[in-house]
C-alpha cells in the first residue's frame, strides 16, 4: 500500500469528522432554540439532580461504601491487568504471527489488534 493512499484516507477522515462536528453543532443549536425541548431539558436536569442526591444518601451507608471501595480496587486491578495483557498479546502476535492463544482451560481464544491515528497536534515542535 502506498503512503499517499494512507495520507489521502487520513485527509478524507478528517474532512468527514469536521463535517460531522459542524452538523452536530447545528443540531444542538436547533435544540437550544426549541422552547419545548429547553423546558423538558431543565425538568430532566432537576430530576437527575434529585436522583443523584438520593443515590448519594444510599451510597453513604457503611455496607455500600465497602462495596464501592471493593469495586474501585477491582477496577484499578482490571485496568492494570488489561494493559499488561495487551502488551503480552502484542508480543505473542509479533513472535508467532497469530491472533490465537489458549486460555488457562485450554480453549482457543482469539484477540484483535487495534490501531488508531492520533489527532494532529498544532505547534508542538518548537522552532
């Protein structure tokens, strides 16, 4: 694949993303100009604030705080394990040129590699 093809595809993606951004902005402006939508939106915000307060009261109990702490600790561990696993699976792919690996029970598991292009960074290079 030629590099110019990739460059053209990146340009097209950026153009379409900009068009979507402009269209979403126009839709938001339409919503903001509709009185019925604005009223319903305000009512919803008030209801959500009351719901949040009620939830915080329930979560303030000792039993809930313990569960929340457990969830937080587990989520942190999950994030670390996923990062390590991603690195290890990348190494497996590079060495074996396959996207399959056996799990602890001996079953074949497939994995996918994901690549994303990062957005442009303006004025990062100092002259």
